[in-house]
C-alpha cells in the first residue's frame, strides 16, 4: 500500500469538488424527502426517513461511480498513471492504493448518509439504523471498486459508467429475478444459471433495506452477514482482476 497515492486520490476528490457536491446532494435529498414526507397524512417522520434513505442511497452511488470512472480515465488520458508508475511504486500497490482511497470516499459517503438519517430522527437511533448505515458503506465500497475495475479495462468512461450502473441495477433486482424464476418452472436452465450467478455476485438487494430504519434488523442478521462476506470476497476479486490487467498492460 502506498499512502502518498492514497493521499493523491483524496486530494483529487477535494480538487474536483466531490466532497462539496456530495454535501449539496445530501442537503438537497434530505430537504426534498422532508418536503414529500410532510404531504403524508400520518407518520410524516417515518415517510421522510424512508424517502431520505432511498434517495441518498442512489445519489451517493451515482456520485461515487462517476467520480471513480472519470478520474481514472482522465488519469490515463493525461499520462498521470504512466508518470506515477515510473516512480518506485509497483503496479499491484498502485491498484490497491487506488482501491483504498476510493473505499475511504465510499465509507465517508455512507457515514454522511447515516448521519442524515439521524438528523431527521435523532430520538429513534437504534441498532437497525446503524446496521443500515453499515450496509450502505459496504454497498458503496463494492460499487466504487467495481467502477475502478471497469474504468481500468474499458477506455470509454461512458461505457464503464453504464456497465457499473447496470451491475448495480442487476444486483438490486436479483431477489425479484430469482423469485420470478422460482415461481415459474418453465425455464429451469435459466433458474439454475441465475442461482449460480447470485452465489458470486453481491446480493445488493439485501443491503440497505429501508425497513431496518423503522422496524430494526429483525431476523435478517444471518443473511446480512453472508452478503457482507460475499461482498468482501467480490471486492477483493475485482481489485485483483484490475491488478492483473494493469500488470499485463504495455505503456
């Protein structure tokens, strides 16, 4: 791990106004959620909490993915990566340093999202809220490292962004897809295929459930532990794959 490289990426995030943009998005999303929640006849605070959790989750992922992809592709285009690799820094250390830096940004965004929920309902802060925030941090880390992988292997930032967001949508819909295939035995081959994919692909649909904000974790603790372990293994795999791609690249 090269901590100067980590500091370099974090400095780039400050220079690109990522932190300021994320703060503005948090304020805007929270304000709109409070406004929409006020239209409810009953349980206004609960509606605001649910709206805030859902909107900030999507906005945070979109902002982090866009920054990661365009920062990496800009570094290739301006020859920054070639310059950094000319220093006494190995390519594996380079990738893991970048992965650590974007993971720090992802964790900071998840913490800020959790604090936004606390600001709406400070008297109802519970274990369910903390686990929801922790799962959002895990989701952000998975997505930014996936974005790092696709931005390393694809030369087009638009294509890397679209594929990463398609991965996110598929992860969010995996539960519904498996449920539909399980209830309809017409396509057994497709069902077995999707079940095999779900064993390796993170079940993002099981992370950040808004019901945790209102009713707590319930009996979903075992499933959450499995998804977090699955996400950690997947994140390590995509970082290693990005390292292999960079080692094979000729500059």
